[in-house]
C-alpha cells in the first residue's frame, strides 16, 4: 500500500474477545439502552458529518462526548493535519469551555500529513493517562484502511482510551470501529429571555458491533453537567433509509438480530 506508514503495512491481528469495556452514559435512556449502558471506553467511535456544512457541529459533538468521557484532570488530545485548519477552522479556548472542556485539559496536535496523523494516533492511544483522543480527517484518507483501523482499535483497547475518528467529507467504509455515527446541526431552543439555547445535534447511530443501529436522536448538550438530554423537536427527524450499502452499515461486521 503506497503511502502508508511502515508500522501500518504489516498485517494486523484480528481483534480478539476481551473483557467488557467501561462505559460512559449519554444521559438519554433510549440512547444508553441501545448502547448497552453508554459509549464504550477503549474503543474506536467514528463520527461522520452528514453534509459539508455540518463539519463544525460534528466537531462540537465529538469534543462534547470526549470531554464528557474524560475524568477530571485528564487531557483530551485532538490530532489534525495542517491543511485541516484551512477546511475546518481552529478550536478556540472559549469554544472548548462552552462545550464543557476544563481549562488546560485540551491539547491540539498538528501534524504534516496522513501518515504522521496515524503514527501520532497510535502513539497517543498507548498513553493510558489521556482521557480521549480525537483524530480529524478530511476526504477519503486512503491511508486509514482496515488494517490501520484495526491497529488503532488494538491500541485503544489495550490502554482503555477512547478514540473518536472525525470524518469530514467522507463516505463510510468498513472499519474496526465499535460505533459509527452521523451528525448534523440542529436548531436549538432559546432559553428564557430569548438567550441562545444549548448546542443541539441530530445524530444517527449508523452502525454498532453486536447491537442495534439505524436509530435517530435529537440531543442537547448540557456543558455544566457534561451530559446530553433529548431536545424538543422542531420538526420530524428523517430516519436513515432502510436500504443502505454495505459500506454504510459496516459490511465487515454482523448486525444484531
């Protein structure tokens, strides 16, 4: 595979059964029930932007989830390529705080290219002291194939650190992810006095290993409690079509009956 870092080119061992991971509840009963109690630590979770214009909302959702999963004092590391800033902008300190991130607990690492991004991600996942790792990618990113994905999954499982793969302007392909999500911006409900409402997201659980998928929620993020809650609907949320391609549902994995 041309252009893939040497450590990634070797055959990755199959993911072996392991002890059940610890989980972080979203705070929404139906969502936590679908996830068997919450989002698993030590696993890969892919987060896809529904449309190009949803990139900011998708990044905000991932940051909120990662901040919620991290224990007090743990660092959330966000890895991105240099060209990502031109496509997706830069996270500011006040934006980090608005999403519930504690001062000093967020760290951004910028690398030159996709190969360096994958190497940095594997190294970061070996550090059990981190609360979560976010890896931001744009486009197809051919270097992130199934073998590379499995290596990331093994590193995350060994350390217990969750990995959030931000996929912007990309089409879902088979991977070793535990869950796959689609995120779109949703209208927030104004607070008393017509103050700006809480961040709101339309999310779809596209795929989950050994669990239900194809489910939709509209969520609000409560930064003070660092937990989600169901948001009032301003209109119907469109469900994921029943007929999806194998890539969209993670054709390499079996769905629960």
